[in-house]
C-alpha cells in the first residue's frame, strides 16, 4: 500500500476513537515533499479529554487495528507536548507513524518520568536507529545524534565513521531482537 493510502486509512481509523475531535496529517505528506524514507505525522485533537491520559491508551487502540512491532513515547517533550511513535510495517521500516495528541485546554497530567518508564529500551533504540539511518541516507549531518545513540549501546569512546557506528548498533539490535522485531531489523539492514 502506498504511503498516502496508508496515511488515509490511519486517519480514518483514528478519528473514530472515543474522544477524538479531529485527526489531521502534517509534515511531508501534507506538503508533498515525502520520499521513500518519510514517516507519517498525525495530530489528534482530543479537546474535552485529558490528552496526557489519552496518549497512554493510544498503543492499545492501535493494537486493536494494527500489528504493532513497537511503540515509543517522546518523554523529552512532556508534559508540554505528547507524542508517541509506532512501527506498524515490517516491510517499510521508515514508515513510522508519529502521533501527537493535543487538547484545549492542554492537560499536562503525564510526566516525562511516567512516559520514560513505559518505554522499552530496545524499542527506543530501534526508533533512534531508524531515524538516524534515515537522516544518514538522506545525506544529513547527523553525527552527533548517531554518537549519542551509539553511546547508549557501547561505551568504548568510539572513533568510528557514522556508517560503522550504524552497523554496530544494527548488529546489537539484531542480536537482541524479539521474534516480532526480526522483519523490521532485516528490512533496515537492506538499507544499510
């Protein structure tokens, strides 16, 4: 399925969830600048609900319709903003879905610590790796991000190239993958 069709299917599903007032796409899919590495960016408006609590339940709602490979909250944005990333497609690993959740008034009820505690270390590294590989493949200078990611796995004070660090982190992800992560990791390896 083409990314635009998949995005339309996602928004049609998300707008049916209890409490969702509006669901809209933003980012490269709206501007028409998407490419083979683009993700799907969605903003939900759940005004009248606690958007912090809503974001905590979003993985459950997504799992009802899609086979989740993994999900990962963005704790660094909380409690001012709530975003969760989903990997739903083992064939197209860059087709991550980032969902932000807003409300008027905004409810800053969920802390960074609570979101961090809900994140799985493996899923978080897989999300970081996917983002860093995407930027690397696009030719973006992302060395500082790759170094930070590498340091989460290895503490050898590396002096490696970006590609070498990506390869080593991917090897670690491969060695530690659960069965449901395997197709996703194998798809990433094809791009590296």
